[in-house]
C-alpha cells in the first residue's frame, strides 16, 4: 500500500530536486558576503565573498596553502552554514543511493536525545582505546610532519610574497618609465630640430627673462638627450628586475642577489 501511494520514482524525484536545491544554495553561499551588504547583488561581487576569499587563499594571497591558513579564510558563522549545507547534501546523496538512511539516522538521533546523559557514558568509549607504542610513534611522527609542513610552508610563503610585492612594484615603475619615454623622445626631437635649423636666429624664445642664445639651445638639447637616455636606462633597469623577480617567484627558495643601483641621470 505504501509503495503504491508513494512510488520509488517520486521519492527519487524529490531527493534529486532537494539535491539540486542544496547545490543552488551552496552556489549562492559562495558569492554572498558574510556581512551586511545592501548593494549586492546590484554591484560587483564583494571582495569578502567566500568565492573571492577561497580564490585568494588558493592563489597564496592570504598565506600559504596549509590547513591552518584555510581555517582562517572564512568567518566562523559563515563556515558553520557551509558545513551544515554540506552535511545536508551528503545526507541526501546517501538517502538517494541507500534508501532509509535518513530514517535510520532519525531513529538513532532520537534514541540518543531520549536517553539520559551521563558523564560516564560519554567517556565510556574512551576506555576501550588502547594505544600501543608503535601507534603512538606514528601519531607523533604525523603531528611532526604536519607542523614541519606548516613551518616550512609559511617560511617559503614569506619569501614568495616578498618577491611578489617587489615584482608588482617594479612592474609599476617600468610602466611609468615606458609611458614617459615617448614624451622624452619628443622633447629630444624638438630640440634637435631647433638646433639643426638654428631657431635662435629667427625665433624669440626667452628663458629667465632674457632672450635664448645658441648656447641655451645647445644646453637644452644636451638636457633632453640626458633625459631620454635616463628613460631608456630606466626601462631596461626595471625590465631586468621584472625578469629577476619573475624567476625568483618561481624559484623562491633559491638565493636572490641584491638589486643593482638605480640608473644615474
């Protein structure tokens, strides 16, 4: 009778719909900010959304990719919501492949809640735990490996992050020098043309409240040449530093030589 009124296909359909709804809720959780935001989803995704936080952790921007750093990526209340959603999703998947799983879990949880809670009954399972010397040594070695991983990963991440910050800095300097090079080149061409055509003979240009002479034009040309040469040297200098720190990021455990001095004007 029960099977006829509630056939298997209907039960499977309900569970599949619930699983899809759980996945949709998890997707919404990944892009929703953990704090109050009245502009989202109107504007861009907030930087503190779980998706951005997890992506930043995976990229190494928040720290080394270790369990201790991952535990600090999300806020406690937001992490509790995610764990609850994942547990519900796992229970639905178990019910789909093992019918009756939720009913058995409900009965077992009800029996636990109805039984009186005694401190000794809680500690009773711990009495049956017997740790041999070999097992204890394995556990100690495992903890030592995890701690060593954490220490070495954080040490390496500090070097990697230092090189990454320096790379961003020299990239910005190289961009400024490259963008300023056309202006320096135009100034150089202008003064070269002025000296070549002897502009001081037909034009009246003033400097410091006096008429510019041939010597003033030649001095301006020399300064323009120095400025253009300085720009060229800066572009090459910062370009070499970019290559250096790109290599340092990929091989951050290798020694890195000090930066060469800045090009002199």
